[in-house]
């Protein structure tokens, strides 16, 4: 389960930016095309944050839908898989423009 390593990386990043302050919540974006399972990150979060300044913090995960730009018709199209076809013209020449994200958007810390 690579989500354990991903979750630990998220926690390490938050602790680094909190500079010794207690963290109350973190807001994370996970793209639908990222191959990261949000439920697994939630499951790992409690174990990975135990005995840290993140223990007991609220984890908020937002899903970013997959979206592509068709190189043939130049229209944006929803994507449910990395190598999807354009929903408008059927072309396979689609560049992913959203949905691969994995980022910490916000950290709420003590003053």
C-alpha cells in the first residue's frame, strides 16, 4: 500500500511548515487520476500522525475530477482514466489538464 508512504510524506511536509506548532487540520487535494485512494490515506492518517503535532488533527480530502484537453477539437473533456478518449470527437489525442494532483492546500496551526 503506497498510501502509507504518501500519508507519511504529507505529515512530514505539514510538520516542517508548522515549525513546532500544533496542527488542528489539513486540507489535501487528491486527483481522481492520481492512483491514490483517499480512503486509504484517511486510514493511514491516524497511525502516521500518532505521537506527533498532528495527532487528533482533522484531515479534509477534496477530490479533483479528471479533465483533459483534446488536441484535435481543442475542447476540454471529463476524464475518468488517464488515457481516455475525447467525449466530444472521440479522439485519443487528449492531454490531461487536471486530476493528477496530490497537494496540501491548507494547514491550520496554533497561533
